[in-house]
C-alpha cells in the first residue's frame, strides 16, 4: 500500500526556513498555559521599502514591533466577507532574525452551520517561537475591513511535548476486518496532544451521519518538525476557539507530515461530530486536515497514507463509496453555492470544491484521485 501511493507523489520539496534561523529554545516549565495577545492594526506607521509587498492599496503597515513570545499568528477583521478583497502579509522575528514577508490567505472554513461566529480572518501561520511582528494589509477593492487585529498565539507547554505521541490504538495491521469496514488506525487522543478542555464548548454537536469527507491543509507553513506537531495543533485549537469564536478546533482529524493522526474536534472519533471545516457543508460531513501548506510542496507519502487510512475507517463506518458521489445542501450563501441549493460532490472532496479557496493546496488536491483509489482498496 505504501509503495502504490508513494509512487504517485512528486519528489518532496525541501521546506523553506522562513525565519532564516532556528527557533529559540522553549525552556518554559511543563504545564505553562497557552495565551493569545491581540494587537489592533491601524494606519501606516512607516514608509514602505523595496522589500515590502505592494499588493493592493496599503491600509496598514506597522513598524517592526517587539511582542510577547508567541508561535502562531493570524489577522482578523470585523466583516466576515472581506477576505476576497484584502492581501495580508507578515514578517516575524524568530531566533533574533526577521523573516521574509509571508502571505496569509483568508480562511474559508465555516461558522455558518456550526458555530455562528461573526469575524473573518486569515488562516493561522506557524512562525515558531517568536517575539516580534510586522504586518501589512493591502486592499484590492472597496473599503478597508473594520477592526483589523493581529492575533498572536502561544501554545503553552505540556509535559506531553517531551514524550512520544501515544496513539489510542496499536497500529499493528494494514488489513481489513470485514468487507467495507477498514481497521481503525492509530489516533492520538486530545489528552495526548495536550488539549485544554476548558477552552471548548462543553456540549457536543452531532450530525445524522457522515456522507462526505472534505480534505484540507492547515496552511500554517511547513517549517516545523513532527516533534512540534502537538504544539502546532494546540495553537490552531486556541486560534479557532479564542480568535474565530468556534466551539472547538474546526477539523475532525489532523495528520502531520510523519503520518501521525490526531483527534481534532471532541465528541468521539467514531461518532458523526459536527465540525467547522467547510462553510455551508459541515452537516453530514467530516473534515481531515493535512498539517502544513501544500500549494506547491508535495505532501509526504506517510501523510497521504494516513489520510487514506483514517478516511477508509471513517467512511467505512457509514458504508460510503469513496469513489462515489453525494448530493449535499448548502446551509450558507458564503460558500460556493447559495443557501438551500444542492450540489453533487465526490464523497472525498477538497475544501475548494465547496468554498472559494486554494485549500487544500494544489499539490494535495492533485492527490485526491489517488487517495480515493487507495481508500476504496482499503474498504474492499
């Protein structure tokens, strides 16, 4: 199985070092709680130089600011529909060195039928342990979004970061137990990646079934080792809850580049938990996110294999044909389809099929046919 899917992947790209230097060592004591620092963004604090982005009309250009320590950041605004008319770029100071400018893409996940939030914003970006930021917001058309903010997230520290991730099941076999039902893969539980359960909504929401799966990438960069995956996930969780105002992390599952599968939204990995991953189509679907950015970087083979394994198990629980089609009804006109309209999707689709976004990145999107074939072989 590994050989078959690996052969469909282009040569792996070497991740770019965004900060130009290793991240600062994290010497905080275990159990240090996470935090979010909000910086209001207003006006032009300095004249742009030749290295600064020039996309759109400059509305915000901060000076290089010293900040409290953080590892992940994003930019948000009051109008949830403003993402298509802004261009957001950031620089970060990591290990004492300022990074090049990095573009942040507007998020296309979904509050509509799951959370009911009221702000828009970018996908979060993993910078590594940093203590400085510079932000530029350009407006492509129309008015500048109101109440622009930079959100700086510190994932905190957990004793679990110093231990190997412990899946909830031993990963012993690649076989199938019964026709149409693939084995459950090893999944790292929330308790084992250090989820602060006091952050999320205490109540779980469920859909009737799982009819489709949407594949995403987290778009937070690729410059982190797998040993930091739990920290990245804790940061995404905090960003989704404290910044986006969601009930929990949006995805049902996340997979890192080493192929480790993490439990995302709480409520039971074997249950049809309602997520906040695909605006308008969260009902009766599950969301699986590849940790990283896969616009041009090829997703590694272990990641693709684990995406196939978790999809084979999850879709098999609900007797779905991974190479089939499903008709879903939009619950939000902010998606690609007006509220109340129906659309036929592949049972395994990409986020971009339901929302105007590049997610899950072209390099990962191109792998979806191979993933569908692999999942079909696994479920038998």
